[in-house]
């Protein structure tokens, strides 16, 4: 009987944890781009689906998400980055604002980081 109550309690705790991890899709996001050759740092504010050209880069923000319980919390963005209009992207995936090295773009000239989602 004690195991049954422990199971019910653990399932209830897991449900609460899942609800807290729910993400909200934002209308846009902010990225930071570093040109390692010139040392120039540029912040980009993009709406979802919008593309911006910066030097030889073309950056498309596919979507930006953030925790529902903490809108100013950790953002994660899905981006597509191409270089010199080549058909194969140099980066296509998700970046986490709090851990940019977790899924970093590997390019000899440019670095890109996710900063935050735009919530309004």
C-alpha cells in the first residue's frame, strides 16, 4: 500500500515538472553575431520567418521559444545560416541562450549566439 502512495506521489510530481517545462513560441528573437576578422559585434532582432543579411551571412530565424513560467528565462532559437549564398547551410538547428557552446555554429569567420526571445 505504501508503494502505491509513493507511485501516485511520484507521478503527480512528474506531471507538475512537465507543466513547468512547457515552452511558449515568441513572435521573434534576438541574436548576436561576431565577425572574428574585424571584431565587429552586431545584434539582430528578427521576427519568426524573417531573414537578415550581414556581410556574407544570411540568417533566418525560424522560431524562438521560452519557458511559459518564466518569460524572461532561457530562450532557445531555431535558425538557418548560409554563407555566400551557398545552397548548403553552415548551421541549421537550435541554439540555447544560456549554453551557446552546447550547439555552436562552427565557422572560421563568424560566431552567432541566441540572446533572448521578444515577448511582445
